[in-house]
């Protein structure tokens, strides 16, 4: 229904205009949902990644795991985003529960990319 009336395109444009002004929680929600719900392109997903990058140091382990999961869902290997994400996940590894650890393992498998230090971290968890 939304696509028939052009609302999907308008909503996608509005979301992309606002990503630079969102905090980490709503931005993560957009990153998780928008690529599928709004049929975002790879370039649009990269724009959301770039906006989310500066928030990584402030995120907790659960949010970081969800960020990696969302990255796997969009299937975009963007090293300038993934490398800091892996670093912050390693810093918070003790706070990840079993389900989040499994989600991280699945995510790096789908992405086909993982730094050796992060791979070792996942092996020992």
C-alpha cells in the first residue's frame, strides 16, 4: 500500500535525511529495519553505517552485537566500519551472553570477513 502511493520512497528519503541527527538507539533501530522494510540500496546502507560509526564507542555489548547482526543482514563488508566494530566487541566480550556470541559467529560467517583477533575472541567465548 505504501509503495503504491509513493510513501515508501518519501519515508526512505526522510529517514536518510535524519540519520546524521539521530542518537545511537534510534539509529540502530533504523539500521536493523530500514534495509529490508524500505528496500535500501547498498549506498544508502553505507550512509547509515557511516552515521552509526561514531556511536560505536558508546554502545554496550548487546547493541554492538545487534549492529554486527544488522551488518550481516545487509551483507555489506565495509572495513572502515567493521574494524572498529570488531574492536569494540572485543572490549565488551565479557558482557556478551551465549545468544549474542552465537549471533556474532553467524554474522561473521555470513559476511565472510573477520579479523584474526576477533575470530580468536569468538573461539574462546
